[in-house]
């Protein structure tokens, strides 16, 4: 097995492992009281949940400490939270473009506690818009799919190069055969001419006998 074939097999194995892992460990729904070690861990958790349900997370309002200005609470919202309109300043009329938000209230609020953990203090599950859930319950990460596509694309390109190389080698082989046939035909013709010349010389022998000259 060559390297590219091995990469394809590896990509398929990664996808299979991730699918099995998600089936055995279903995505957990947020709830008030769940704790995380860091704000980033809480964000990652909500993003995985959002991807599974079919919406996009938006980093929303935060609260900072009055002492050192560090973030002590964060609201993670659906990207369709709230309402707004964007003015198109490129046109004199300044018409309002349609808002991409729909007043969705779905969100997860996290706050750092005295022990340094980030805890969920509020969770709103319901959305005001349709969700675009994955076609398969064990959704594979986009990065893995992209990697598999890239590997398969590279393998296809490699196979195309091999086909072109084999085509050139076959054409070269056929050209060599044609040249050898022409050379062999020339040699045969020379041999035939030599035989005819010998026959003519033999006929001129004064004794009328066939004489083969050196």
C-alpha cells in the first residue's frame, strides 16, 4: 500500500471512529449548574451543542471585574438573537437592508464562581426560527470531512499523473517497435539485393555453371 492509499484509509478510519464516539457519547444538553474549567471550555461545549442542534453561536455580552477588568460572566447566544437593520451607505437613498436576526432568545449564560470554575447560571433552549440539524445524528467535524476530501483529491490527481505517464511509456514503446520494423525491413531488403546480385554474377560465369563468389 502506497502513502496516498494509506492516507485515504486513515481518513476513513478517523471518520468512522468519530461517528462511533458520538453515538456512544451523545451531545449533552446544557443545564443550570454545569461547571467548566475555563470560559473557552464553556464556549466549546455550547458550540458543539449548537452544531448538533443546527444553529450558530454568537459571543454576546460580557461582564468584567471592577478590580482587574477580567471577564467574570459571558452570555453565549444564537446568532439570530435580537433585531437590527443595516443601512446601505453606498446608495444615496440609504435604504434599510433586511435584518439577519429574528429576535431569538436561545442562550447560555456562564459565570465564574469563587472556586474559579465557570458555571452555567441560565439556559434558554427554545429558538424562534427553524433549526438546520445534521442529516446524521453522529455528525462528523467539518475539519475531518475537509481532510478526507483533500486526501481523495490528491489521490485522484496522482492517479491522473500515473495514467499520463503510462500513456507516454506505451506511446514510446510503440514508436520503438515501429522504428525496429523499419530497420528490419531495410536489412531484409539489403539481404535480398545481395542475393540477386550474386545470382546475376553466377549467370555470367563462362562455364554456364552456378558459382558462388566470395
